[in-house]
C-alpha cells in the first residue's frame, strides 16, 4: 500500500523512524509520471519495503527539501530509496520500473 506524505515534518519522521523506505516524487499532470506511479504500485504490491509518495504540485517545499538535503537533482517522476537517513539509490522517468525498484530493494 502506498502512503502519501505532504510535509517536511512527515518526511523527518520517516527518516528518523522508518529505517529503509522508498519515496516517489509524482507529478499529477505528467503521463510519464503516471506510468512510473503504476510501476511503483506494482512493485509495492509484491515487496515489503515501506513505500511513500508525494505529489510535487501539492508538496513543493518537501520536494525541494529532499533535493537540496540529499543533493539529488529534482526530477519528476523520481523514485528514491532511503536507508538509515541516507539516499542510497534513485531513478527517474522511464527508469522507474518494477524491475529497477526490485533490484534496488535487494541492494539495501
């Protein structure tokens, strides 16, 4: 199941308490982002790593905070694997697939 986050405070809580998790930066208006979201959904249905997403249009401060704090150029869609407070892996656009997410998950 995907859980939506909207605020920097919610993200901070994840970083502090969740260990390892995936986050998808999702655009509500982009067809490529829609396809990535579907792949992300498929992945989360078969994997036990906690998964979250944010809607870029609704959570721009959070999206910007993640880009600046982890020095990952903002892209949308963008999937990021976090573990122990660090960004371990990220992919964007058509590189967000069930296969790439599964491979990243096995490297955590």
